[in-house]
C-alpha cells in the first residue's frame, strides 16, 4: 500500500468521524461525500511505476544492417536498391 493510498484512507476515516460530530444535515452530507470520494481514491489510485532498470541491465542495440542505395533513372535521386519503383517520380527501377 502506498503512502498516498494510506493518506486517502485516513482522510476518509476523518470524514466519517466528522459525520458523527456534525451539527447540521448539510455538513453531515458533505462529510459523507468527502468520505466516499476519499475511500474511492484510496481503492482505485494506481500503484506507482517500478523504477527503470540499472544501466548495466539494458540490452545492447542490435547491429544495424547497411542499406544499399541506387539512383533512380528518372529523377536521379537515391532510393533503396530493394524498391521496385521510385517514390519521388514513380519510375520503375
């Protein structure tokens, strides 16, 4: 249980105690609403994320393969050699 959830729970308990000490019905209803909201937040508040792994635990980057480049016969721009059509001028390679 996180400290934030515990503080919401304590606020809810204090709001319920306030309902017993309330002099008017309006204050009592407001205290019930505060207690309901505090207990709801305590129940549904997300847990904090775990810390990131230590720098030594990261995997090494994969070796990037070289891409072969070719020139388009239509516009002369460099394109990937595996492509069948130039993305700039739509010429077949």
